[in-house]
C-alpha cells in the first residue's frame, strides 16, 4: 500500500487577535497547543484545543488546529468532524480541504492495514477477476469495501478542491499524483466488489 507522502505539509495556523478579541484565553490555549505539538506532546495539545472549542466553537483556527492534532493522533474520524466545522466557518481556506482529504484518506486506507494485521481474516467471495488488476487487492468485507471506496472518493474531491483554491501550490504535482492513486484504488475495489450503485460507476467489460 502506498504510504502518505503529504502529511508533513499539514501545519498549525496562528490565531488572529481579531478572531478572538473578546476572549484572550482562546489565543493562549491555541498558542500553548502549538508549543505542545512542536514538542511532540500531541495529547496535551488536543486537551488545550478541546478547552478552546468549549470556550468558543466558532473560532476557525481552533477547529482547524484541533483537526490537525487529531490527525497526528491518528484519530481520523474526530479530525474529520473538526475540519468540516472549520470549513463551515471559513470555506475559502484551501489547507482545510487538504487536511480533511488526508484525514479521510488515512481513515480509509487504515482498513487495509487492519486487514493486513488481522490473523483471523478469512477469504471472502468476490467477483472472478480473471487475471485483471484486482487480483492483488486485499480481501475485505463488503461493508469495509463500501466504506473504503466512498471515503477515498470523498478524499479525492477534497484534494481537488484544495487544488482549485490553490492552483499555484508548490505541491500541485504531488497532490495530483495522490489523487490518481486514490482514484485507481477506489475504482479497483469498486470493481472487485461490484459497488456500482454504492460508490462509483464501473464500466462494463467489453466482450
């Protein structure tokens, strides 16, 4: 499985004074969280940011930074929730879409890692691939396959939105390559598990 190459591009953003002019505590909590992240103390950073959200959940920087911290802690579902909230507050911030895409991608591909490490995994009945590109795919449950495909598709959409908002980004080629990889992975699992209606349309094989 291809490993994430984009993760290091996710960074904290500083809290603007104008964003929390009525609550200096929010800025202090965010700054302290950033210090903890730099030291590698992710849980302490998350604790500070959660306290900041409790004080005021409408501050974009807090929601975004908490999402980034959750990604670092590999709690991808919580990361998704926070980043979706950040996007609602500030929909034109490109890096929110990038970070959300990373969270979704990581969450989806974790299914394959979990399957790889599961000694109780058994073979499941799938479509006869007849020697095509699906032969080397993991055998996972149909439920996991649906989640994998739909979540990867969502990640692709958010990566594309990131490039739309940031067309001159230095990592454009790298992100484009990641999009291609995720689209291929999604397509192949959709084809293997016949997920035409559940996810993406798989073209019929030509006779």
